C-alpha cells in the first residue's frame, strides 16, 4: 500500500491541542482510500524544547525532516517566556527558507454554518486564495542597529525583492488563476509610497501578465485592498502579495469569512521532487494560519479546523486527490449540520470562535466520524 512519512511538529499552545484530532482525521481519510501514514512525532520546534535545551531544534533537524514526505506543523510561540523572533526564526521561518518553500497558499472561503461578521451578505459565495511570497521581501535578515543607546539610535531593516523570487511567486499565482473558473489575479502593491521595491513588483507582474492573456489582472494598494476585503470580498479570486502583505491579508480574509480558526496554509516548494538524483529533497510544510493562541491554550476550545484543513491540503499535495475531496466535504457537512443543530438547541459542536460552546475534541471527533461515514468505514 502507498505510505507517506510525515514529520509531526505540534509546537506550543493550541498547536498541541489541534494536532491529535487532525491526525485522526487524515488517518480516517487514508483508511478509506487504501494508503497509510508513518507519523514521526517530534517535540522540538517548540518553546518547551527551547526551555530544556536552549535551542529550538536538535542539530540533526534537517536530516530528520528531509527523511519525510511532508511536514505537519501546529503553531509555535510562547511570547511570555521566549521572544517571538527567537522562537519563529529558530523554527518555522527557518524551515521556509531552508526548504525554499517559496509559495504560501492560503485559501479563504465562506462556508455555510460559519457566521461571517460582514454585513449585507447576499448569499453569493466568497472563495479566493492568497498566494503569499514566503522566502524574501520584508522578512529579511539584512539590517541592524547603530548608535545604540544614544539619541541618534537608528534601526534599519532592508526589504529584498529578487527577480527570481518575485517572478516565481507571480508566475505560480497566474498559473493558479488560469486553473480556476474566474481566471482573475489581484496583485497587492504599495508602489505609491514604497517607491523602489513596490514599483519593481508591479513591473514584474505587468511583464509576466503578457504570458497569461487569458487571465484578468488588477492591482490595489494594500490599504484600499484591505478595505475591499471587507466591503467587496466577492471580487477576489487569486490574490498575490509580498511576504508581509500576504501575511496580513491571510488573517484578514478568514476573519471576514468568520474566523481565523478554520484557515489553512500550505508552504510549498512546488519544484522539489523526492529522490531526484543530485538534488537535495525539500519537503513542503502544512500548518494552520493561526498561532499558538496563548489566551485560550489549555482550555480545550481551540477550533481544530485550520489544522484539519491544512491536512487536507497536505493530502492534495501528496496526490491523494480523492481523499482530499472527502476531507473537504466532511468539514463542510459538519459545519452546516453543527449550525442547524445549534439553532435547534441540540448539542453545540461549534467552538467559541464560531459563536458556539463546542470543544476541540467534540468538533474534531465529528469531522473524523463524518470522514469515516463518507468513505464507508
Ligand atoms: P494567534 O493566531 O495565536 O491568536 C490570535 C487570536 O485568535 C487569539 O485571540 C486566539 O485565541 C485566536 N485564535 C487563534 N487560533 C484559534 C483557533 N484555532 N481557535 C480559536 N481561536 C483561535 O496570534 P497571536 O496571538 O498574534 O500569536 C500568539 C503566538 O503565536 C505568538 O507567539 C506568535 O508569534 C505565534 N504565531 C505563530 C504562528 C505559527 O506558528 N504559524 C502564526 C501566528 C502567530
Ligand atoms: C504566519 C505567522 C508567521 C509569519 C509568524 C509567526 C512569524 O504569522 O505564518 O502567518 O509572519 O509568517
Ligand atoms: Mn500570520
């Protein structure tokens, strides 16, 4: 039988709570379609590990991850005890760079059963994908402090856009747009104020658009783009943005459709092929968009759907398309039924971020069982 080796890194906070139900869901999907997982569980890439060892990762972390087909990642961060830039640059951001995961794919959908805070919803669907540049841009390590401790204290951090880096994410976004019915790409820019890097971004989008005459292209400055996310979310299909703009938009989008608790994310190296001779294997990483949520950690009320949906994206990436379809259907069915049940005063499965009083465990089980039901086991 087909078998996939998965590095399981739950991390910190609610990462530890949403991972177990998500593993059960992808196992249920695998069972239905005749494949298997070998999970390799690691407690590193967490602040707990950092407290014990003084580092976020063991020395052989790279080999351990490269021995796997994909990485399934919860969330990292315990800002009360470890500065975020230490824990994140020591784990997630390092993985994205070292494995050249230059695409961060973050779908956003209005799913029946999840209440959106947007007013005047007219029943038309919201369904777009943010394609976030994931290895350069505003997230650079170039810069520093000078004249520290003096009145002239100055801090500089450079933004880096390379031709290769911009072109590959923009081209990926065009390809994705071409594959979708609306065939539309929106570029997030700020070339009115950020006068060197952003005009360059616009130039590359414009140049590459010539290769895709069948795709409609538009661009908005990031400020008004945020406003349009709230007021006209239906006009979007594929939205491409730099590392920072993509980060912001991918929390804003899911907040507009209901909650960041359901938002998934695929950090992809789309060109890597396992076992390619002479080339280092660079696994992709799948994670929820949200973080470790210290404010609700330990309460058992985190929404597990972001983690489960990220697992669905992992199955898709592994080529298990049918299993991925079933997982998505199960998520949709459970959300819809849960809302109906809630309205009828029956057992409430929806977690508090979806205006219910359900639990991580309860909602996770319901999705796991629905997957089982759909695949007939
Ligand atoms: P966060 O995403 O952890 O939480 C933001 C808010 O959303 C909180 O109120 C939280 O309770 C809520 N929330 C998040 N996920 C939820 C879920 N699944 N169900 C219900 N509610 C949920 O963002 P933050 O508070 O800015 O960051 C907390 C820590 O996580 C920091 O250390 C940060 O650096 C880190 N972080 C890590 C990742 C990651 O590992 N990928 C992503 C974002 C933030
Ligand atoms: C995300 C997160 C990370 C990012 C943080 C935790 C460094 O917000 O994955 O969206 O900014 O990329
Ligand atoms: Mn983010």
